[in-house]
């Protein structure tokens, strides 16, 4: 995953044992041997096989890069940087003679190595790779993830392991949302008061930024920095109140929403500062694109500031939109002066915006189509907002080329560069970021890489399950943090009952949580909702069990046994959770939802008895149970009972059994 | 854990929230503020709470180091190194005013910080630390772990996370077994052929060695390097056959056992080489102790070498023991010349051995007592061999001061410095090292730190369960690797049934595995036995469930429900494992043991029915079931069915129910 453009499987498999080695010495792109070494290490860990670090005379996998000169724009002494639209194609052949990976570019070879790694599975004689012929290339050149590190601070190690995961599913743009009201996360040496006053001490040093950029580049990922302006700027003006449109002092914002502090578009000092600051930042970030945000400007300060209003009327700027357009134009000139292309959210699209600007659309395909018709390139983020914690299938179904984008002519359609998953971090901490991004981002990665014809949801979930586990070996903590978080809730004790409950629920996203209680950045994210998954795999498995009761008679008794075990553990959950809840607020909030789960378990067991006895229940009984379950629809403790789904299916199945 | 020398708990608790901070600025030992930062980060992750990185005006925990000058032997410009016998005591007070940690030395402060971290638990209003007064200091000054990195290579990251775990349980010596027949794991710049020919490319560079030494020192851990000689030397002579007692060529040893390649004790060239090599290594490792191994010398080469035999008779060395004693004496002079103290295994104890030599005893307390009476200091490793995978209780019961060591006078008793857990890595890979070392090493840590009166096994297991989870937050992978390994066996798929089986078994150690099949260092360690735990916590929990059936009538129905769920999942395991085993050798070897587990589940369910009905089974039935279970005693696929224990208890309980 993502599924390749073309794959032919053949009978037979190549053994992966302690003699496994990769030869990539012929590639001029030094990223390739380094990636080969990482992949070999990953395969060694996954297969539990000690492999020599030295090159072998007979490499199992030979990587060949056709490219014999360094890519354009890369000087000899620089590290090789991935670039927008570069050739990422590769061919992979595995047969009895070994494995052979061919790519035009180093980046293509990186993509092919990840494919090879995913192919390693256990077989009849140990781990192996099936014989295949793969020809692969991406559908879209822009496949990104935006991570907000302002609302919750994300340490370098967290960013890096997510870059590894992005590389594993062939994503190629890391959009780093570095500033917002809640924190200014990058070191400026010219204006150190920005991070010193605006970050609680949680910011990336310039050395760390360079480290992350190099780490990403080594994995074929571009780093796109975003400095959101003129709104979402509270953290800027904590240290530099003179930039704001109203007198300070300001404090770092601890709550969520849209806030008033806004850069002053009417003073030349603002642009002198931005020139110096953007000059510093464009030198720090090598990518040719530079994101200036531009979303959600609250114009209260502008309206209340006499000087700004006078400036607006002098310059014929008839409203705040025009004022923002003016600001953008000035900033655009500065960014262009440093040789960079401006990128901004939908709101920056205004008459007079330079044609090379790239629009990131949270508004949707229609907005993107409109921009494309006007000549602007665009990236879709609408439908890829991961902070809503919607199912992978929802994002998977969202295609950049649908609605009005589908009606575009070829030239305009080519301006739709791809998409970007967005992770806003109001309700995400370093411990939960991985499980909020993954595995769902892999479904988005497939949407953006694979041919549009690859769209079966069942197949996607099937492969998502496998890639979800592959990401463990890549180094993510999306799954390994689950049990420790549940056990922390249980006071550092075995948490079997908490796990039963957590497996039966799904976390709610920003829509529910923003109204659930008074959240601030100081509120711990350590509750069941934070540990719980976005989609419960165990529940999905039980739904399949119920389906199989009818569809697969041979497995009927095994499925009934599985359902019986799960339903019994649900029924008894309330009794098991009880003792944990004493003097423990994290556990005591589980009681009401555990109560509901116990009820569900009892209903499910009763339905299962009807099914086993092939004796349908009365309509009244069914209706009564359904009413009970409907009442569970409302989230409790900010989680939803996913367990209702298989139980409703059981009720349905029980009503249909033949007498 | 380890339990402090003195602890008084008081009513009340200190809240741990986003305002939590530690002040350690007053300590001259710069390791303390760095450790405080790590502990704050760990608490932040464990509690899911974002905490400012900046010092607060009102720190929650104030750390005070009494020591106002740098420890003796540490020059101003050097990093501070822990030393044998240094003061590690500390006092910790937590009350309504905050927490206060006082220590004489920086090392004592490090120990106290770890105690504080373990005290953080959830309470009625979120995470908290109970009010306590703790006065603590270690019983023994030498509390170590030896890790063999020769038989299986252990990357730096693996070593470092285990150093973090050692620090978490206050262990203070990392004994690094760097060379053996299967690999020469350290870079020599004077003799690069050693690592180039003797390591398959898996060795630590000198820079990495310095990094690990600094990493350990920052955590109050000494690094004791071991270069095993004159035996266990195959990997030395691959690159330098001229050092051996028989002509080469030699190859890196891939199998396990005691091998013939042995350094030549009769040639002056050997000692010239050793002088240069030991000179290089003593400069690399700052600790005053230097381990020369000296164990298990196979004297075949010596006996077959005419020159060596002539040398022996010329020097009046009547046998191979005398020859090894001569060799040791020569090496001892070289080590002493570089200002270091020699350490060696039991075998080095010979008349004429310098008094300052430290003996590491795998033979036991009596051997240690004999050495102590002769004036040698000693460290106990007998009873702490972790590669046998014996239960924590076994190691916990093994005290350095028992048998003949208990009869020593005070002066001689003081020569018993402590103990060292030993991990020989024939059957241990980077993925499994953590789970083989932990949590059992924590029980050994407590034996060596806590007063001898702390010895309740039940209390130990209770606390071990909690510390086992704390080690997740410390960064170990002993638990997080479990499910990925099981899922790799299942082909990257959900592995609920494999987990049920794995939870019901316990891995066997070197005693069983060395005879189970033809193992070499090239055989993957990726099977159920490698993933399975040494002691099954879920089985232990079920044993407690059975005990509670009688002892706690109020919980009877809840315990019956729990047993019912577990036993049902056991009974159905064979059916669930079946489909995974197709064309998968890792899964198909599970079938016989899964068959046995299913049988056990069925027997247990039947016994439970007798118990629920308060109707004892017939003696014949009981005897028949016991015979079936006895037959399961033999390991299958190198694992033992731990599940037999609670089922045997159930049979016993069923036989005793009142009619």
C-alpha cells in the first residue's frame, strides 16, 4: 500500500534469510544506499534475522539507478533534495534469480525499496518475497501531510518517526505548520524574542530544522514551512507586540479558536520585519515553496485601529478582504525576492494574486477548480482533515478529481497537484499524534499515488490492516503507545478490562471534543478518548464474524465461539472496571460507558442464543433492544461505542433465522 | 522498585499537572539538571500533559545536591564519571509544599529522581505523587548487568535504551562483553583487522563507544569493558591468526559452545600486541576496572603446540592451568601499567594473583567467600544468569550474602561488592534482548539495592508488574515488541489467536534450546519462543483468580466469569490458529501446542462447571485429567504451557468443593 500502478504476481517466492543483502552502490544519489541500509535493518528486525552489515558478493536485491548525473538544481556539494514533479517511477522484479529494482532517479529507487519491504511475509520455509513484476509511478506529484506543531508541541523525534512513516507509504511533502496563536516553534536568530517569548521554551533550533530537512530529503520528502499570517499570529506578538494591530501586551494563547491578534498591514515596519524574517527563514528551508497561511483572519483589530482604517481608505482598500489582499501582495513580493513560490490557503485567492502561487484548499474541489481555471496550481485538503477522526473510508473516497475538478480541461487539470492530509493538534499530543495520523494517512497516500481505478474500500481496509502493522517496524508508536496509555489510566497495572473497553469504542474528533469540556493546551490528553483508536479493528473483525455466520456455514461454530468470547467480556466489563475506579478519575469516567458495554454484551449474547437455537426473537423484544442501543448513540466521555454495530447486526441476523 | 531503605507514607498527594517543573540548577554536577529534564519529559509523556520547558518560578520538585565540589578524580574539564563505592544516598520529601530531593552527590540525586518518577500515579483528580518521606541508599555498591554483544550484535540504540532501564532501577555497572568467538565488536585503530575481519561489519566505532560511555555516565552507570582472553578468542584470530596457538586460517564462529582458538601464551609477540591493544582500550574506557574474561579455556591448541609445551616446561608451568595463570599474570602487569584494576571470572583465581583483582563468580557464594577470605573483592553472577529464563523469584531469592559468604568476618564481607546479572546472547536478538532482561533484572536490582529484609516474593511480583510498565515510558521495547513479533508470525495480520497462545506459554532458555535444534547465529529468532515472555503475567493473573474463588467469596462470580472467558479462548484456540498455518512455517509450528491449549481449556471449563455446581468430579476423572496435563510438561516448539498451572489449580479446587 499504496497499490502499484501495475503488478503481476507469479508462482514462487524468494527466501529472505541471514544472507540477505542489498546492493545499491551504483547509484550516484547517495540517499539510495543509505535507504537500502535502513530497509535491510527493518527487514532484519521484522524477520528476527541477523544479517551481515558488509556487502555480499551475491546481493539478494540489486538496485539500479539509471540517472547518472545529479538532478538539475542540485549543486555537487549539496545534499540531493526532492523536487515537485520529479520522476518517482520504478520497476521491481523478483524471481528465482533474485530481486531487481530499477529507477530513473534516486527518489524512484527510494519508493521501490519501500515496496520491497512491504512484500516480505512469512511462507512455508520462513520469510520470503513473492515473485512479482511491478511497474509503478504516482498519480499526483504532491502527496503531503500537514502537522500543526503549535497547538501541541511535537519534539524532533516525533516528527522524524512520522517522516519515516510517510516515506513508507510514498508520501513526499511534509507541510510544517510552525506558528499559530498557541506557539511560535522555530528559532529566529534575527528576532529571538519570537521564540523566547512565544513558545514556553518548546521550539526547534535552526540546527534541528536543518536536521529534519535533511532527514526528510533522505527519504524523498520535501519540507514545506508555513508561517501563518496575518491572522493566527498571537505567538508572534507576545515577543514583538509592535507587529500587532492593537497595543499589547499579549500572552501565548492557551485555548482554541480564532483570535484577534493580527499583524498590522498598514505599517512599513511590519514589511521591513517580514523582509528580514522571511529572508532568514527562506535561507533555512531549501524548498522552493513557502507557505504564508492566510486563513481565518479576524479583522476586529483592523476595524478598531484608526491608523489602519485611514491607510485602507488612502489605498482604496474597501474592506478587510482587500486589506488582506494588499498584505498578501506585499508578502508575496518579499517571498519572490528570496526566490520562492508563495503557497496559501483558499483565502489568499484574490484578483492580482501572482499566477505561480499555489492554493491549498480546505474549501473543496470546486474552489480548487475555480483556482485552476484562473491558472493557479492547487492542492486539496478538503476531505483530508484528520482531526475530525473520520473513518479511513471517508478520506479514501475523497478524490482531488471529482466534482468541478473533473470538468477541467487537461491543462487546467494538470494544475491539480494532489492533496495534503491536515492534522490540527488541538486534541493531539506527542503520544497520540501517531495514532491520529496512522493508519488513516496510508489510505490518503493510496488515493494520491495509485490509479483512480483502485478504489475498493474492502480491499483498502484489508491492506490497511497489514500496512498498519508494517508501520510498527518503521518505528511509529501508533500501536505500541496504546497499551501503556491504557495502563497509565489503570495506575500502571495490568489493564485487560480497560483494553476490552478501549477496543470496543472509537475516539471522537474536534467536532465533539470542542464542545465537550473547557479544553486548553494545559489540559492533559491522557484519557480513554486519547488512547482509543479512530476505528476499532477488533469491532470490525466482529462485524465480519457476524456476516460470516450466514455467508460461511463451515465457519459458523468458530464464529459463534469468537462472538461468545467477545460478548461475554463486554457483559462482564462493568464488574471488572469497577475496582480500578476507586480514587482514580481517569478510570472512574469509564464507568458509564462500561455500563453501556455490559448492556450491549448481554443483548448480544441473548441474540446469539436465538441465532444458535435458530429461533427468532419476538418483534417486541427486538424493538426494545434496538431502542436501548439507539440511546447509546450519544458519545460518553468523548468516545463512541463502536460495539453497537456488531450487536445491531446480530439483532438483525437473529430476526432472520429460519425456524 | 527497588524498595527504599526507609519509606514513610502520609495521607495526601501532590498534583502533577501542566505546571509541573523541576529545579536542579543548584547542583554542580551537570548530570542532574539533564536527568531532571529527562524525568520531566517522561512524566509529561506518561501523564499526557504538556509542560513548559522553561524553569518555573515555583518548581514542584526542588533538587538539592549538598556536594559543592566535583568528585575526587574528576578533573574540571572532564565529564563526571560514576565510581565504585561513591555515595548514592538521597532523601525525598513530598508534602503539600511540594517535593524536595536532597543528596550528597549528583549520583544520589539521579537515584532519587528515578524514585520520584515511579511515584507518579493517577488519583482522584488526575495524576499525583503521594506524600512520602524516603531515606534511601544501596546495600551493595556493585549492581550490574553484563550484556554479550558478540553472539548476537546489539546496536547502540538497543544498548542505550537498556542503560535507561538500568538507571530506572538504580543499577550502576554496565559490563560490556565485547569480544567472543562469534564477533569482535569494538573498533581498534591500531589493529583494524580485528574488527574488519572479525565482526561481519557489526562493531562499535570508537566514537560510538565514547558516546555510550558518556550516556551511561550521565545516568550514573559505569561501563566495564570485557575482552575475553586467552580463550573465547576465535574472532580475534580471524584477522590476526598469528595470535593463535595453532596455525589458521580461522573463520568467525557461527555456532555455540567452547572452541579451540586460543591466544598463544608462549610468544612474546602476543604480549607486545596485548600491550598495544590494551593501551588503546584502556584509553577508550575511562572506568578503573578492566575485565579480561579468562573463562572456559579449551587447551587443545596448547597441548598440540610443541613450542607452547616447550615454553611451559622451561617456565615450570606444569599444566594448562599454570599456563593460563602465567598468561593472566603477564596481562595483569600490562593492565596495571595502564593504571587499571583487573577483573576476571572465577578461573583467574590462582596463587599469585594480585590482591586488587576483582573476581566475578559464576560458581557461587562459596567460591566468592573463598576469594574474599584470600583478600580478593568479588561480584556474584551465579544465580543471576538471565539466559536460563528462570523466574524472577529464583533470582530474587539469590542473595550474595548466603552460604559461606554469610560466615565471613566484616572485613572479608565488605569485599563482596554486589552482583551482576548476565545475559549471554545465543538465543537473544536486538528485538528480544529487552524482554529477556526485563522485568526480571528489576528483581535483581532490588536484591542488590534494598535491605536484605525486603524479600517477600508476592510483594516483589506485585511491584514488578508496575515497574514493568514504568519501563515502557523509560523507552524499553520489552513489551511493545511483543505484538509486532506475534503479528509478523501471523504474516502482518491481526494476531488475536496467536496472542492468546503466546500469553498461555513461557519461553524456554538456553538449557532447552541448545538441544532443541541445530542453532547458529544465522538462524532467525522470530518464532513463538522468541516472542513469548519468560513469565506469563496473564497466567499469573488466572492463578490468582483461582485462589480467590475460595478466599474471596464476594468476587466469586466475577472470577468465574474471567476464568470462563480465558478458558473458552484457550479451548477455541486450535480452530482459530488453523487458518494462519497454511503455507506459513512460523504459524504451523504452533499447531501442536495450540492443540494442547485447547485440551487444557476444555478440561478447565469442565472443572469450572463442577466448581460452579459445587459438585466434585469423580476421582477417576480427576486422575485422568491430571495424566493428560502431566504429558504436556515437555516443551513443544521450545515453549512450555504455563496454562497448565491454573488448570491444575482448578482441578484441585473442583475436588474440594463441598457437596
